[in-house]
C-alpha cells in the first residue's frame, strides 16, 4: 500500500503514489463552493453549506468533457497533483490522473470535491460542513444536532457545484470505496448526465450487513472514550485516544493477512523487549498500527467520522438500478476483505440482467481493500480503454 508498510491507510493515501508516474504538471488550487441552504434527502435543512474542491484540465465550450472523482471514506478532494512544489507527495490517484494518463487531463476537465462531514476538519486544504461546523443559528458547533446525512446528500451538493462551473455532462464519475458509492449515486440520481461509472473497490448497489457491522466497529472506540461526551467535546478535551484506536482498527481491517505477513512477520517492536517477557511489550504490527492511528489524530474530527460511517451504512440503490443509463466498470481488488471481488461480479451480473452494460477488472495483489487507492495504476489500462469506449 504505502511507500513503507507501516504507514496507515490514511497517511499512506497522501504519500504512497510518490515515484509512480509524473505528477499532474500544473499547480493545484483548492477552492470552496457554498450554498446558502441545503435540504437533506431526509428533509432536514442545513444553512450555509460549504465544500472544498479542486480541478485539473479545462472545461470545453460545450461543457461535456468533465470527469468527477469522488473520494474514499477518510480521503479528501486531493486526487492528483500538488498544491505547491514542496509538497511531499501528489494526490492519492496521481498515477491515473494527469496528462496522457488513464484519466487524461489534456482531454478531460477533472473535478474532485470534499464530502459533507469530511473527517479531515483540521487539514487547511479541506472545506466541509458537518457536525464540527458552527451552526449559524446558535454560534456553536452542531455536534450531534447536525442532521443525519447520506452519501447521496454529498452527491447532490456536488451536483450544484458542477452546475455552477458550467458542466453539462459527465463523461465519467470515478471513485474508490466510499467514492465508488458516490459514483453509483451519481448514476442513479442523474441518469442523463453521467455516461460512465468507474466503481473501484466498491460494494455494488448496496452495503452488506457485514460492512454495516464493520463501520459500527470503526467508530466504537470513539464512543467508548469518556471525552467524546455524546458528541459534546468542542472547546473541551477531544476524544483523541478513541480516534487513534478507531483509525488503528480501520487501518488493519482494510488490509489483508498477506500484507501483514510480508510487512511484519512475527517480529517484536523492539528486539530488546520480547513480547513474551512483559504484557506491555508489543509485536511490530501492534506498535506500527498504534503509530498509524496516532498519525492522523490531529486532523480527524470524531463526530465527522461517526457521521461519515452512518452515511456509508445508509447506501442502498438496489431498487433504483433500473434508473442507471451509464456503463459501469467494476474494479475490485483480489485481496479485499471489505468488498470482495464476488460483490463486484454479482453486481455486474445483476446490472447486465436488467439490460445494463458492465465490465469487471480485478486488481491483483495482497494489499487488501486499499489496493484500489494505492495500486489503482494496475487498472490504468482498463480504465483508459473503458473511457475510450
């Protein structure tokens, strides 16, 4: 997954593409889009909604050469390129977005935007509206008074963004994991607007009960941290221990035992502190996962993480498949334990049975779920060919 095996899925997503291909060759500018108000799918009003976005390439006069990139659960809109030359690494999908790449920025106008309730609230390059945002009616952070949102809500806000940019049609919507969920929501909600869906390491048309349970576990450490205080921690001590443990859990479950064997083996964290001598002595994988969790604590908001988990749990478009007119490329990862390749195969068969056009390309490797983020270049030719058809 990463440049080094001990990096978390979160941190690695920002640095792991170093050395793979050339960076998008123009400075990336982060901008913000705002709506004076938004009504959620569930009918709840949110005032002063803002999301960040960035673009690569140029929109043509017809407004029909656009591609939207939706980000994964813990990701941001930084899909390619660098904000400044001194940045440590380009965006997470830089290996397939750029001049001459699978998603060719000489040909396409590429847009990516932060979701509602983005986890990374302390990242200066992220703009999002969620429970950590200040409620204009009270002057205080929403906390758990923020309305429940679905991934469809982010898609609807992003559609308003694209309308403001003059985009008339999307040649494709692509995304990994939660991004693939958004991509399918685009196809369901705007069938005449979306030509193609590139559904990378995704669930298909609904999240399985297995993943609903996993998402619950991914946020449980936060809820068990006394400092979470039922979401009321702003201006007080944040539940940092809970966040760290939650991120640690995500890091492990999005991997595969093959990656663990190859990266850590049965090694102790410290050769002078054998795990069998003291309870506090750790194996290398234990200490590595702990460090990985701590690496993103400072930028992650606990409530936003919980709301994002709920948004993913709510994904189910099974009854709306017939609305989709787009062609779909399913790109599962062979070693994915979150959304195994069988999910993609079954979804493709279901879509074809209803008259849809679907293809499947499997990313080989033992990196687990995150192969769809960090090794997506393996699917580069498949994506390039799909875009050309």
